[in-house]
C-alpha cells in the first residue's frame, strides 16, 4: 500500500508554501500522480514530494517553472540513472532553405538530463550549451524522507 500525504506535508518537505504548491498545480507546472476528486482533499505520494522538491530547488536557482515543468516527468522514471537532474540550454544554428526561407537563425533546444556527477562536465563543456542548472536528487530525496518520516 502506498503512503499518502497531505498538501501541507509535501509543501513542508519541499520547503515551499501550500499556496505555492496550489499555484504550480493550477498553472500546470506540477502534476500530482493522484487525480483530484470532487469533495475530497487530494492525496499526494512520496514521488510527488520529490518532484515538487526538485521544482522548488530549480525555482530557487532561477529557471522559470514553465521551462522546468517540461522536463519534470523524467524524475518519475529515474530509477537506475544518475543522481543529478540537469537542465541545459542549448542553441543550434539553423539555415533557411529554399522551401522555408523564413526559418533561419537559432533554435533553443533546452533539455533535461538525469546524470551522474561525472557526466555534468560533459554537459557544461559542450560548445553549444550556454547555460546549465542542476539539482541533486539524492539530497532532495533525503530531505523529503526525513520530513515525511519515510524509511
């Protein structure tokens, strides 16, 4: 059986306010696993608290929640992968073609990666990457487990 938590419990675990959690849900930045049921308080999972903790950590670093939210689903499928969640802003030049003459310039290929500590160097030093933000998922999980009393 999965342990369920209240919105206040996961807000405390992620070190944000309940209002912030509600705002991120209403804006589509944070999508809890359990659907809302009319007349009942929504229940949240441990994974929800970890995802929320990562969103809050990125928010403190500065990336817009709309950008971070595009990559958050990776956290729910991170088993066996690295312990750092990295969002890298990458720009690629594209050239206009005869069939599409208005499509020249640069495109933004911002992407999220779950990597080991060693792989961060590869991302940071890639010539096309112009900005990187990273959070340590292991530390977020430890903080969430302590706050929620999960073993």
